[in-house]
């Protein structure tokens, strides 16, 4: 018993030093050395393409209807037959329709992270007309902008094609000269 | 051991050619549903409702407790449904008792027959001073001497110390032909309850009072101190575990239902519990075990424990005595092989004469062969003749007549004799003797004075159908080893003719024991038969030791089974019965568990019907109503026990095939069958209940 | 189409890993790999260990239990004291006692149930030095137990089953650490965060948004969280959080990593018992159940979310997107979640709570199968071996022999231990769920009403007892009641199975083998795989059927009603 205790303590200390400190420190070192931007969260002065933001339309492309609070990530966790989800989705549908946007799946549903930075290409195209009108651009211009910002699935099949809303809006701002 | 050429083993071995496994003797075969047994079982199944009896079977005990609960519910809230469930739950318990009582009843009937034999007889005790006194058989002590004469019942088990007698053992073995028992050697044991037909013998009692063979037999067939076998214990644990897990499954439905705003009827919960726990196998488990022992008794085999029967099913190596098991007990003369230019007729004539006085089957077969070949009649011998009987010393027998000295015997013995007579061995004799041996036959050399005439080939006749039996054993993964006292050449020839996997030639008791130990060290279970006292160590060492009833007391004490027919081929049957026992348990367990699926589909929708009628979608059988669904499932659950009693008592049909084939077959029948059958029958019961307007 | 290619790539990658990682692990546990001897030797010297001295199952078990107890204390102490320890850039301070207890038990039992949000609770030191350390070690402990049981089969007449300390040290440094280092680099390159810097404060001048973006040593934890089938992420959103799982590639690597050891251990098993076919029979049962469950869940999710449809979005391309991330899509999110629930990992890349009723049931029942398809690191193998023993017992009886598995006779003692180990999980889940729904403190937990609320409670306790740790969420778990009862469930779900398993290992190792013959029930056939599947379904799914009827089944069947 005493021997077991001694061994437990020794092993705990060794593991703490090697797995708890050395391993993550080594990884931080590698990250800071070779992948500085990625390892630090790709922060720019506008935010991070990893983290969704709240964009009040219709001047901006809108992301998913999330809380977008990175300090409290997570989904809204409404059940599939929950009145809360029904109400939430309904409110969202009404809001989108008011802005002249056809409600699409991603624009109505909350994400898994609560900070989903992306929308599907179809979600962007659904907003093209409204965005174009609000920014005094032609729908063609906006469509072209969207098209140039589609990121395909990794190797064409891992994951799904998406558009980072922050980067799309940055490009939009460049186009309209507001940035 | 048949390592001597010309002795006759006499007695019981002669009966060995009879086909195996014909039920007779004590084990009077009874129809499965003998009226008397049915009646007694019905009464017994009610008596067994005693909770103390039920407690021994955890599965059925839970059912009984459930019945009490529904009974109380029915009194509190009387209604047709509650009462129907209560009655059928009670019937479930009764049916389980009935199955066990049926199995026991068959044993009891046999025990009664045996008891009648044990009627108190008077015995003639032989005192030290040579005088006799009359005592009750029951008063005899171990070691007492008794005298039995023609017409007497032998009072207890013992060994003949003096005399020879023919004895009628039919009371125990069912074999009507009398057997010879004599003092000394391996045929000296007598069994209490058997009858002396001729002569006078002195018997030393070897059994303690109340522990005679008959007493033990009665206990065995009654299942009086039946202990659960290792496998049965393991299965009981699994069944208890399944019961334990289904208990909370059902109990928590009350709070679950409460949370969901559903009221759950206690009666339906109990019904669900009973349907989920493995009642089918729980009800039939002990019946299967008792019936397995009973099947052995039917074949005149007494197993001293259920453990031995199970071990028989696990056997991987069978040691089989050549004589009586693989070959017919007796060798038959098949060929006259003359040497040194003598002709066959000359040889045959001498051989016949030399065998005239030889009453052994071998001797008679020589006379018959000579008669058939050359039409020699039995001649009237001249006045001047003398028979020379066989002796272990000379290993020859023969006849002195008209100045001729005719001898026949083992090659070495005859060669010595010829040399002593001044003759010499012809050059071709040795090669012929070897050829005959190599063919698996026994050579007997015939000499007329100093002249060697030739060789008689005594052929070992392999039993018909034995090769097929060994093929079956091989399919089951069992290795057969032939044990023989023959030389390796002869043994190899017979082994290949009979199709055994291996043989042990020139076997001594020590070699036999060593072989068993070696197999066991490899982790194999070994079964063997034996009869002689010198077999006793091997019988004790073997995992399954079947002693012949004709054998010595020592052998019977050492083994864990006794074959009343003294038929060594029975070992193959015993292995099959052992396997069948396990298969029946496994098959019914699988069936029982597979049944749960259908019962779920019947009961779950009904459980919460009041709150969530939508769950009706789960009821794929489209049963009439929630209550009829529950009742139908409960009725099915009870009736399936009754329906499976014949299967439990008879055992699942056993076919020799490889484990993989067996498994596939049984998974199909009892696994898939167990999934499908209840769907059909629950629906049918529901239709019936609806038709008779129970609802 | 992309799902097809993903599955092809996954199967190919797992098949290769199965073969090579499997045989490598066998070599590690048979002591044939030595290249880190320079690291091992000083550790053994410090601990006073002779690495060649093996332990009986009782000593092995005692060491395991004592170590786990100490580990719980260490984690508990570290997170209670994190305010006074370095590397706490956001100054979170001490974690409450009830939560610390739940969390410590959770990480030591390989569960990683998290009644907290990482980004607002745990200091970097707690994440790295307390939680992530246990993500390595708890996996090693599970694998060590599995290997001990395998030794029970592969050894004959042996009084010992290995040395616990040597097993966990070797497993950690030879198996887990190299893979973790390699994959961490890929994750960082893909955008997973790995820094000691605190949260980034950004102010987007374009739309006026102010955000505080949590960072930390995330990637290094992310990889071992998957590889060790732990599941506890640095952030609350777990695998859905972009800082943890930034791209489709990392998502793929996530479910590859969490499946790889449990699957590969079946090869290790086959290799160590001397017949790869025996391992194939088990992996076939695992793959079959996994495939069916994935197919079912995937189908359920592809049909879309009923509430969203009722709100007017009838066209839901790809299926139910509520609670899922755009960059992964529905199908691959489902693949991740199914893999995660069936490996006792419990990481999520979306909201399991927002799955369709029967889709959620797919995840829930994936755990109820007992975490054997393929189950957790080590725990999957040792648990499926319990089911295999029960299958062998039933099947063996049906061929008329005292059942034997890999030459070892299965008798009363083995059946008792196997049944005990296999029945702990349903028993604990059902009883504690019964308690939870009966007490006000338990009933207060669920966020949703109606059958879904019931499912949330059932899911939480199923997840913890199975040491899965995935959350259906939607349950306020950080209450005294759920912290305590969850901790009890996790301990029982872990050690009440490990102890019988080790006892079984000891009993089996001591046995002499029975040579096989044509009469032996073959356990390397499809038929046997089928029997194992049957036993898993009966013990796992059937015991939960009534409870499921009250939860997801009725929720699915009720049309047009919202709760």
C-alpha cells in the first residue's frame, strides 16, 4: 500500500512534468516557430476568421444566428421538438424575409460552436440581392465576390464548401470602399 | 485384457454384440406422458409452490413474488384483466414445477421398481466356526460371509470367495441370459438383489449397510441428492444475472412513467418483468438435468454424478478396449495355412481333432471351419485318446489319439514343443506367422508330433458399423484410441480396419494409466471403460470412467459410471448424451432470450398507452388492444414452458457434426426461431382471445 | 459523394493503422520495443520498480486503484488551487468543490464529462497539467487493463498478468506521446490554437463588434483528447469550436484519431493470443454495429429538423443543421458524433441535443451498447471480451461442450465475472436515472420539456456511466446533485467493470488451456461475430428499450406537437 502510494506520487510527478508541461510547451514552441499566425488564432484587427461575429444586416453578409460570444461557446441545445426552437426559427425566418432574404437552412439554425464563422455558398447567394441593394452594388458584382470566397471542402471531400463571413465582409468593405 | 490367445473370457462379454442403447432392464422405458407420472407430477407441481422450494430457482421465485403482487392488486382493484394476469402468472410457476415434477416422476417410477427388489430377505451367514445362522439381509455388516445356493437372492453386494455359480442379473441389467460368477479373478463381484440359479457360492459382503449398489442406484434415479453440475451452476449464474438486470429495467419504469406523466399499472409492470426474465429456461433447467441422467439410466448406465455426465460431453479422447468394443469378443478361424508342403486338408483334419475338446468360441470356430471346408464330421474317437487342456504354462491345447500328439497354440509355444519332440521348425513358418499377425489376426500353429503342419488364422472380427461411429466421433472432435494387449503389428491392422485414430498395443495397466495422464496433461478430458481390478487406477484417473457391471467391485468403485449391460460400446452413447444435455440447455437459453424481443413489442406500447397512444406504432403485431397484448404475451410465456417440456425431457436432437455446423443449426432453430415464434403465437393468442370475446 | 470518399479514406486509414499500430502495440506490451529505455529506466528507479517483476491480478488492481485515487486527488487539488498557481492569465480562481470532484473523477475515469465551460473556468495549468495529463494516463490505464485481460488468454498457468506501472508508462511514452506530437503539429498547421498567450481582445471597426477570443495550449490537448478517447475539450463547444477543430481535415483526423486505438487493439489482441482471425472476429462485430448505427443516425439526420421545418424552412439540404457547423456539413458531423459516442470519447462537433429524436437516439444507444463498437481505448476491448465470453458460453453450450474461449474453459467463475462486468452499466444507468427523475433536484436539470427532457437526463447519466462524457447538453449539470451522482456513476462505470475484468484476467491466466479440436466451438468465424452482436444488442439495447420508448421513440412518434 505504502509502496503503491509512493509509486503513485512519483508517477504523478513524472507525468505532470513530461505530459503536463514538456509536451504542451514543445507544441507551443513548434507552433510559435513554424505556424505563428495559426498557433495564435489568426487574429487580425477585424477579429479572427475562426470566430463568427454578429453582423447586422442588410449592409453586411449575415452569418448564422448565433450568440457569437467566444467566451461562452456552445450550441443553444434546443431539442428537435422544442417550442423554443420553433419560436427561435420562426423569429429568424420572419426577420430574414423582412430583409428580403429567402431563409436558408444555415441562416435559420444555430451552429454547434455558437461562433460558427462560416456559411454555405447557398446562404451567401440567398443574401446577394439584399446585400447588393443595401450597398448599391449590382447583384452580379456581389455574386462574383461570393464566388471568389468559396472555400472548397478539404481535398474536395473532407467537410463541406463554406465561406468565411468575416473575410467575405472584409472583401465587401474593400469593394464598397468603407474599409 | 485379451492378450492371451486361447482363454475364453466367458460370461458377459459374449453378450456384447447386441446392439447398443436399447432401453431395458431397470430402465423400463416409459412413454413421455405416462398417465401415472402425469398425475403424480400434477400433484407435485402444486406442492412445489412452497416458497422455500421456489427460492432455490431465482428466476421462478421472482415470478412467484410477482404473482403475489398481482394477486394483491387484483383484490384491491378487481377486474378481468388483473385476475387473468394473476392466474396466468401462477400457471407459469405451476408449469415450471410440472416440468421438474415430470422429470422427477420418471425417476421415481424407476426407483420404486428397484425398491421392490430390495425386499428384506433372509441371509445365511457363515460364521467363523463354519456353522451357518439365519440373519436378515439388512443386518449384514461389511466383511461378513454369506452362503448362497440355487434359488437364493444374494442379500447384498459382495465378492465370491469360494465357488462358481450362474446368476440371473436381469433384475438389474434386464439381460435375461444368466452370467457366470466365480471366485478369484475379474468375475467375482455379485450384486445384491440378483439371484443364484445354480451351484453354491460363498460371498464376502463388501458394501456398508444402506450403501449397496442398489441403494445408490435408487438414490441416483430419484435424484435424491442431486447436485448442480458445474455447467448448470454457470448457467444459473447467467440466468440470475439476467433476472437481476431486468428487475431494475422494470422497476424504474414507475418513476420514468411518473416523470413523463404516464401512470403505469403495477400489474402490467409485473407482466413485463415476467416476460423479460428468462422464465422458459429457468422453468426447464432442472428438468433438463434430471432428464439427462434419466436418459442414461434408460440405456442402463448409472452415472455417480451429473458432473460425470457433463465431463462425458467434454471428452476429447476415448480409450476403447479392442475386445468387445471394437471387435466382437471372439476371434474366428478363417483360414488354414499349411507349411512345408503339407496340404490344407491335412492341416484342417489335425486342427479339428486338436480342437474337439476346446469349448472356447475360438476352438469351436476351428471345428466349424474344418467341417465347412472339407466336410469333416465329428468323428467317434477311438477308445485310446486323451485331451490336453489349455494351460497358461504350456499355452497349448490338443489331443493325444491313436499315438498322434496333436497340438495347437501360440507360435513360440508350439515351436518349443516341436523342438522338444525332436522336430524342427519349417523355414516358411515364421513368415506366415508374421503375415497373419500383420493382418491383425492371431496365428495358431498346429503340430502333429514333431511335425509342424501349418497355421490357423484366427481373425478378429471388427463390429459392423463401428467405423461409422468413429467417423462421427471424429466429426465431434473426439480422438479414439484402441487399447489392446495384441502386439503392435496386429493392433495396427485392426486399428486401421476399425478406423480408430490411434492405438496402444501390448497395453499394460501402467501403460494405460500413463496414456491417460499424458492426454490430461495436454488438457484433454479422457473417457474409458474397464472391468478388471487392474483397470481400477486408470478408471479413477480418467475423467469419465465407465465400469462394466460384470467387472470387479474395485473397478466399479473406481469409475464414475457403471454400465449395467457391460457393453463397452456404450461409451459412445454416453458421450452423446453428455453433449445433448449441454446442447439442450444452451438451445433453450438462447430461445428464451430471443423471445424477449417479441414480448417487448407487445408490451411496451401497452405500458404507456394511456399517455402516449402514438407508441402503438411500435406494436408491429397489430394486437387487438393494449390489455389483450399484455395478456397474450403472458399466456404465450406460460404455454411455451408446457410446449417445451417434451423437448427438455427428450433432449434436443443430437446429430454428430462439427461444432461449427452444430452451432449454425442450433442458432438458426433456437435463435432465429426464438425471435420469430413468439410473434406468430402472441398474435394467434390475441386473435383467439378476441374471437372468444374475452375482451 | 463527399461522404463516400470520406468513408473510403477513413476505412483505408483505419485498416492500415489496425495492422501496423496493432502489431506495434503488441510489441510494446510484450516488451519488444525499447528505444525509450533512457526515459523509462530513471522513472522505474525513482518509483522503486523492477520492471521485470510482474503482479498478480490483485496487486495489479490495487496499484491501479491506488494510482487512480491519487490522480483524482491531484486533479482535484490542482483545480481547487489554480488561483494560486501560475499560468492563469484570465484569473479564474478556484473551481468549486462539487464541480472539482466531478471534474477530477471525470478525467481520471477517461469520461471527460464537463460540467463547466473551459474558456471561463480552467487556467492553462489546469488544462495542461491536470486535465490533459489524465487524458494520456486514463487512456493508458484502460489499455493496460485490456492488455492484462489479453494476457489472461494468452498465458497458461501464469500467476501474474503484467506490471501495472510498467504497462502505463510504456503505453504512454511508446504509443500515445509519439502519435500526439505528430498530430498536434498537423492540427496547429491547420489553425488549431497553441499558445500560452491569454484571450485575444479584438474590436472590429467594421461592424463595431468587440470580442474576447479565448486561446491557450489547445491543439496539444485536442489531439490527446481524441487519441485517448477522452473527449474533454479546452472550450465548451468542444470539437465544434474553430480553435480546436478548424477545418474539414482536422475534423476527419479527429474521428480517425478517436477510432484508431480501439480498433487497432483488436489486432493487438489477435496477435497476442496467436490468431489474428480472433481479432478479426471481434473487429467485424464492432464494424457491423458501428456501420448500422452510423447508417441509421445519418439517415435520421438527413431528414431535417422538424421544428425548423415547422418554422418554414422545409428545404433543408443535407439535413438537420441545427447545432452543426457549416464547414463540416451534416454527414461528417454525424460521423464524428457517432464515432465519438461509440468510442467513449464523448467529444462533439455539434449539439447532440439538437439531433432529431431518433438521430439522438442513435447517439444515445451507441453508448448503451456498452461502449464496445469499438469503445474506449482499452475499455472497448475489455468490455467486448466480456460480451464475447457470454456469447461463447451460450454458443459453447449449443455445441455440447463446456464452453471454452481461446482454449480457456468458461465455467461458473468466469461467467460470474463476465456477467458482473457486463451488467454494471445498465444497472447503474437505470437506477440513477430512476433516482434523478424522482427527486426535485434531478427534475430541475433538463432544459427541454416533455420526452426530450427525459432523454436529457437519461443521456447525461448514460454518458457518465459509460465513461463517454458526451453531453446531450440541455441539462444544467453543474449542480450539487448532478455533480455528485455523475461522479458516482463515472466511478462505478469505470472501476466496477475494471475490477471484475482484472479478476477475470487473473483467473484465466492461471488456467491451463484445452487443446482445440473439431468439437471446439470456433470463435474466429462470422457466426461468432454474429453471436457477439446478438449478446451486445440484448444486454445493451434490450435493457433500455422501455426507457427509450418514453424518450426519443415517443418524441419521434408524436407528430405536430412541440414541447
